[in-house]
C-alpha cells in the first residue's frame, strides 16, 4: 500500500519561490533592464530620446563590441 | 529571497561588465581603432557613402570629425571635435556600456533562476544558474550573432540603421520568446516521456523555429568591398569573445553567490549530503 522509501540525495532540496513573490520583481527588473538596454544599445541609433548623440557616442565602443547595430 | 537573488544577480553583472570591458579593451579596441582609421580616411577622401550606389535606403551624410555641419543624429564623431573623445569612448564609455548591459542581464538572470528553480530544474542552484547562463548566452547573443553578426565602424550604411536595428531586435525577441515557449513545452512533456525526451523536444523546437526564421528573414550584407576581411574577422571574434567573457563571469559568479544565498534556506549550512527526500509509492 503506501510504502515509503527514504532515498539519500546528494543535493539540497529544491527551492521553489512562489510566483506571487516573483512577479512584481520580474516586472520591475524587466522594465529597468529594457531602459538600460535602450540607452546602451539603441539610443540615437535607430531610436532617439535625448537626441544629441551624446549617449550614442559615449557608449559607442561598447555597443559595437557587444554586437549591437550601432550606425 | 527575491531581493537577495536580484542584488546578487546585479553584483555578478557588475563583475561580468568589468571583466568584459577589460577583455574588450585589450582584444577588441585595436580592431575598432583600425576600422575607425579606415572610416576616417574614406570620409576625408570623398563624401561618406559606404555602399557604392546600391540604392537601398537613401545615404544620409554620415559625418565624422572632419566633416562640418553633419547632423549629430545622422552620424557621430570619432575625432577631436566629437562630442565624446576617443579616449573616453574606449575606456569609460566602453566600461559603462558593458557594465550597464551586464547588470541588466544579471537582473534578468536572477528572475529566470527564481522562476526556473524548482519548476523546470531541480538541480542544485549553482548547476541551474550555470545552465541558465549558458542558455542565456546562446539565446540572447550567439543565435542573433549567427544571423546578424556584429559590425565594426565603417561597415553598414547609415541609411539602413533603422532596418538593421529592427531586424536585429526582432530576431533577438523571437529567439527569447521561442526559447521560453520551448522550455515550457519541453518541461510539460518531460513528465510523460522523461527529462531527456523533454530536453530534446525543447531544444529541437527552438533550433527548428530559429533555423526557419533565420532562413526566411532578409540578410544584411553591407560590408564595403574594400574593407579588409581579416579586420572584419578580428572584430567579430573580439565582439563574440567579449560576450563570452561577460556571460561566463556572470553565470559563474551568480552561481557561487546563489549557492551561498540558498545554503541557509536548506537544512543547515554546508550539509549538502545526506538530505533525505521521501518518495511515496
């Protein structure tokens, strides 16, 4: 019937964080990450929010070497 | 717990950005400098027009240091009268770029781990993180790179930057979404046909979708005829290497930090052996 085996497992128990706890942080992080990515990868290339080219020139080399389309 | 994970993810990102910048400075900058030198010599010799009249996309003036009155948003300067000097671009600017990117990726990696751990993977935390980082590199960098590889200065027509950006980010977004769907599908199937089968189905779905999309989407081929092939190779290799360094450091540092963060949450610090799991039958 309900036989119980005790098995020794060489690793910690699986941590499982409730989704309810994750979601607000996920939204917050994603929005922030996208904002940072916009400035690092796209600002004053195809999209321009500040539009004086300063951001573009400042992160110019990083944008090229991180493989994003720069200009 | 989420706050702890996020902070550690971003700390790992900080370390990753720093080391990636060091790698990019020593390995990548020489080819960027060479490409800029080529670009400047072209723009001084003749009106800057990358492609030889292929007609796709009106060639906007792509101004560089010497050219007067070029609109800042159309081109950018590399020379003395640029908004940001080369000395700043290849040090502080480079560092800011890689660090900003890496910290953002660290935050997202922390979220991905929080969702995946205990749901998709029950491996020990540092294994899960390492696999997630490897997957993140493949999905967010390697696959987009294979279709739309990095280009140095002097490669790419100014008039097509919007199309190229849209294509790159479109392909990147497709890659990320496809990967998430493939993982979810593989996970759902794994309960019935086993982990190996689920993994194969997930990877197979992802590879198939991306291969088809890669074949259907338009190619970008704007390398000027006189641009040295070896320089292009050096730049692209350095660019990929920068990303490899970044994701390796990000994954490994976050793996160690996460393992430590979760050690207290399981039974007793450091007692990773002899933990009993009850299996009812």
